[in-house]
């Protein structure tokens, strides 16, 4: 059982690497969704014995949200905004994957240094930290607004896995509130992307640079 | 008695190696709906080539002649290091996996030098590409073997594959799975198979490995072809021993299973060649970086365990 | 009562989406604000007269989701008062926006506004979320509420539908969401720290079992929560979204963001620092808060010097004050009291200034400092408020802001942090000089003749909230009534400072 959970962890890390090198926007969206689903299934694999009904119900909510609704929303945002098919990174893919690997090395070092309670699945902490780093990578080195939302979701996945590693049981109400927030965040960001595409004719965030103190007052006159 | 067995293993490997390209070709032919060459085609080719008189261009020097010989010699030596079905070969010492990597490097170096010695534009191009990919493939392979050494705690190839059992898969499945994937990618690239290279290509511009050996003929070419099949055998054996570490104690059944696995790997390569198109040349490093990432991940996993 | 405070704006916000008539919706907004303020006042009165404000925790009982301690009450009071002012300003503002076509002040293009129903609805829901932040007794719930404030205020920033406001909204959404994701990570660390003692994330349980918490994990939790909520609060160097959002949002939204939202994030930091203080980590958390607080003051001062946009100027002033508040909370002792007093006075003064900036924008049709000269000729009452706001916000006595800065400086000297006090003082002087130059030239400078200019009509309904807030700030600097003093002291005790 635990071998299976461990393989799942490896799978999650490989998805991080894949996210770092994928050039196609739709497969990026699918990868993020798949990662969310795998992360949602993880608590059912990691526990001992038959999973609790509450855990199953919660996993079902997560899977339907991250596996169905988010990709649907994002695909819709992509189509409506005419975002095109490519991810358009600011750095080359080999650089991305090397950064990702470096992040994984750093997070495994960090994971061994953190005085965390012993996790029952090996590698879950480094995997979660690496996922968070990957999310930051997506946000900072990709040009399009939609990939920044994807990065946010990847960070969220990583934090969720991190929570599993620490076995911090939050009350159901809090968990649901968090999920609701993430849902609304994706929803609102999706709307914002739509508006950006209408206002700017594209969703390239490099163009969102009029407001800055470094080139003050260049707009207008 | 033991020495006879190891000698027999070595001979079996040396003799059966040319069968692997035959298997690959048959699988590809099957997928293409053709009958294909006979399984033993490479044996015939080798025999034919060995009888021929080589032709040397006036511009070449002794380096050109030495290339194939050094190449095949280092590969035969490498074969002598390689365990057979998890059993040590007669030539094993601590840290021999590093020696193995250097032997492969030496073979590559000799081939590249010979190619450059011709002064032909195509061969220079092939040599440059070969080295470019090697830059990515070698670290992947080296890190992978290092990870394997960490998993088993053994510093020699024989020790590693001797200590690798089915239980290791139960405890270190992620590491071994990553290593298998990494080795397979390295195998494809190192043996100039699709998607890194196409062994059947007839267009010099798209060649990588083939472009380097255009000027070799007769016994030299036979050495090169034989060396290539040994290399394939070598990587195949590493993958087999990782995927199916079986030590029942019965030498015969282990060996039979091992040989079956070898042909399985060859068939796998054939299937990959049939279903995947060749990558664009600039994308090949990505593939090898992926292999490198797999090996690095496996090593990191193992280190933190 | 607590439930009513939470549900009233929630229900009103949802209703606002459905109401067709502008008049009815505006009435709803104002009356909800008034009722909310009344309820908040009742809750505070109840707590003060019942003598509960000095108690560290709310009365006995099982763990509850929502309840108020003194700290929560203080921020509830500020939020509610601010929203009351904002709602009165907003109805006038919305009416004037309906009359005039939206013309961009900088580039002159015409734009649309977001539907008023969406704006009003989000405004009310935003109040509900902020109330939830002040009332949360569970760190997870606090997180969810803070994130909700981000999401609900994003449509408010994008009220004027043009590309600069959209850029600001996007930056705000993304930077704050990612920052708050880090705070979630901090919550997980906090939960892990209390795993052995079974504290969970309930604030009361955490405070009571603080001694048994795992120290290194608690430190990690504080760092993540500080960075996370600090992003939202506008602590440099995580403040990058703040000037953009404040400059592009309508004045009333800027006022709410600056005066209420930043406080909510500050409350998040105070909550976790209270837990750390009870666990004996006050030196660690204090050091970090002082360091980043001072850095914020320095950053704000440097960026304010060459500022060309007066709304951005005010935004940087908010960063400065957030830095001062973080410093005060970090120094501990009496400085905590001062930080809370500073939070109160800054909220009112800055909201008043933003309200006035909206009037300046309406009068001059530009946000560029260089283009506003001799405001007093065109809009004398606005100009007077503008200048008064400047004196109050820079801490000229008598004002609550002055008192707060003074006590923090005194505490820093008493704790022998001479370098800190010196740097703080130098940059306050730079700030004062930089702002004085800008405000005085805007108010009194030589006015360029614009012959085709229509006379500007100052609306009393939009000036009154600012004036009222300024009076409150001056009063706070002159005399703190007993109830406010005990509330502030109780809140300071909640943070872990001297009661």
C-alpha cells in the first residue's frame, strides 16, 4: 500500500517536471488537473485500513473540483481569451527543468532539515515543497496570465500535499472554506483573464507594466 | 567449475549480441506488415565484411585504422565486466561501474577521432552531434549507476546486480522505476535508435551515428557493427537486471529468463521505433535531459532515504 | 449578535445584486452600514461596560468559530466606522459617476463602469468578510476570511473598466492570492507545532497550550504567516501590488483597502504573534516585525520623494504606516498600545485623505501631482481638508498618529534601540519634507489658467465623512476616553504587550 503511495509521490514529482517542460497550454491545464486529482486521492492511499467516509467524501469534492471544474473553467478562459496554444516561457525549457530539479534538491534538503513529525509516506514533504516551487516557477517565468493561474493552482496542490504530510486535521468547515476560496479565486481570475484579453487583445502579462514607479508617469501625455 | 560458467556467460553474450538488432528489425517489420530480414542477418553481414579487403582514403592516418579496433576492444572489455543474469562476470572489482562508463567513453572517443581523421564534412558533423548528445547521456547514465550503487550499497556492478532482488522493488520501487526509465532513454540515444537517431536513414544530413562511419569498410565496418550490437546488449542487460532481478539459485533457469528478457527489451525497442517518430534534432537534448532528471531524482530519492 | 454582524452585510450584499433600482440599492448600502455600525457599537459597549475588555480571552465555553476579544472588537469598530463613512461617500460618488461619462484622467479615453449592483454587492460582501476576519477564533477560518476579502475586493478595484485598473486588479489578485497561499502553509506549520499538544488551529487552544508548542515549527509558522499576511498588509518588500491597486481603484475603495483591509491582514499577524509571545518567542517575532517594519518605512520614504501621482503617494504613506504599526507591535510593551492606536488613527486619517483625493480628482481631472496647482482657488473646502489630512497623517500634533509615533519612538529609546530610533526619526523627517513639498504645491501653487474650465461644485455629502474622520483623529490625539483606553489596553493585552 505504501509503495503505491510512494509511487504516487514520484508521479507527482514527475508531473512537476512535466509542467516545467510542457509547451502546450492545454496539456499544462490537464497536468495541473491530474496532479490535483492525484493529490486528492493520496490521503486514501496513505492511511491505514479502509478510509473514513468523511475522507472519501472530501476526496470526492476535491477531485470533482480540481479534476473537472477547474480544467473546465480554465479551458473556457483559454478559448474565450484566444490565448493560443503555447505556454510562451521567458526562459528555455532545459533551464526550467534544471531549475525544477534544483528546487527538488533544495526541497529534499529542506525536508530533511525541518523538524517535522515523521511522515508515514517517504518523500511527501520534499514532493510538496518541490510542487510549490514549481508553482512559483510557472508564475514567474511564463508570459501568459492563464499560466499564472495554473501556477497558483500548482502551489495550492503543493500546500495541500504538505498538509497531508503533517497530518494537520482541519475541521471540515475550514477545509470547505479553503476550497471555496480557491474555487472563487480561480473563477475570479478566469473572469479577469477574459477582461484582460478583451482590453489588451491578448493575455500577455509582460504588457501589464504600465503601473510602475520605475517608469513613472510615462502614460498619458 | 565457476570459471567455466562465467566464461560460458561471456561467450554467450558475445555470440548472442548480434541477434538483438535482428530481433528489433523483425519487430519493426512485423509492425510494418513485412516479413523482414532473417534474424541472423547481422551474422551474415559480419561474415561477409570480415572477408573483404578494406579501402582507406589517402587522407587518413593510423588514427582512422585504430578507431574501430579500439572501439570494439573497449566494448568487449566492458562486456567482461557485465554481470550475466545477476551473476558476476570474471572481471569484477570495486567501482568497476566507473570503469565501464570510461570504456564506453573511450569507444566513443576512438570512433569520433576516426571520423574526424577522414576530414569529410559529413563525418565531422556526425562526430559533433554524437559528442553533443553524449554530454547529456553520460551524466544521466553515470548518475543512474551511482543511484543503483546507493540502493544496493555495492560499489561494483556484480555486487549491485547480485544484491538487487525482488525485495528491493518492494522497498525502493520509485528509485528503480525511475532508473529503468532513465536507462531505457539512454539506451535509445546511445544506440542511435529512434527517437534520437534513425539507424535506417540514408540521408547523410540527418544521420548522427551513421555519419561517422561512412568511410569505414571491410573488417573495420564489421568491428563497428559488432561493437554497436555489444553496446545494445550492454544497456539491455543493465535494464533486464534492474527490472527483473531474479536469483532462484538455478543457473540455467536464471539465464534462460535473462535471455528471454533481453529479447523482450529488443522487442520493446522495436515497438518504440515503430510507434514513435524521430524527434527533431534540437529536441533530442530535451529527451536526454529528461533521462538526466530521472536519474538525478532517483539519486536524490535514494540519498534522502 | 456576532451572527447578526456577519449575516447582515452578507444578506444585504446578496440582495444588492438583485435590486434593480439604483436609489433602493444605495439606501440599502447606507442603512446596512448604519445598522452594522450600531450593532458593532452595541457589542463594544456591551464588552466595555461588562468589564470584559481586559480579559485575555472571551468568556469560558467551548471553542467557537466566531467571537470577539478586545483585539477583534477594536478592529471591528474601526472597520465598521470606516464603512459607515465610506457608504455615505459612496452613494454620492455613485450618483456623480452616473451623471458624468467616465473619462480617463490620464489618457482621456472613455470607459465604462462596472454595473453598480456588482459594485454595491461586492462592497457589502467585502464588509461581511472583514467582519469575519475580526471575529474569527480559528486560524483556518481567519485565513479563509482574509482570502475572501481579497477576492471580494478585486471587482471593486476594477470598477472603472480600463486597462490600468485591470492591470492593478490582476496584480492585486495574483500577488495577494499567492501571498495568502503562503499563509496557508504557515497555518499548516502552526497545526503541526500543536500536534503533540492537540491544540489544532483554534486560537484559544493555541494560546492556552502555547508553552507545549513545538518551537522550531512555530517559528516556521510565524515566518510563513508573516510573509503571507504581510503581503496583504503591504509590508515591504511584499508591497508591490499596493500602490497600483490604491491608485487605480475609486477613492472610496482605496479608502476601504487602506483603512480596513490592511488592518485585517495586520490582525492576522497579530494573532500569530500573540501565540508566539505566549510560547516565549516574543524576541524572535519582535525582531522580524521591527526589521520589516523599518524597511517598509524606509522604502515608503524613498518612493514618496519623487512621486508624481498623488494617489500612489497616499498608498506609499499607507505602507509607511503599516511599517510603523509592525514596528510597534514588534517592540512590545507600550509600543503595542501605540501600534493599535496608530492603526485606529491611520485608518481614519487615511480614509479621509482618500475621500478627499477623490474630490481632488473630480475637481482637477488628473492624478498627476504636477498638474494640480492652487487647489484652494478651485475647491477651497477640499483644499482645506487635503492640507489638514496631510498634517494629520504625517503625525503633526495633535493627532492620534502623532501620539502613536511618539510612543513608539519613546519605547524604542527606552529599550535602547538607538539606531532604530535614529533611522526611524530620520526617515520620518524625510517623509514629512517630501510630502510637505507635494501637498503645499498642490494646495497653494500658482494655478495655470484654464479658461474653458467649468466651476467645480464641492458636494458636502462627500466632504463630510472625511471631515468627521479628521475630527476623530484630532480628538484621539487630545483625549482618549476611558472606554477607548480600556479597549486599546485590552487589545494590547491580547497581542501580548502590557495591559
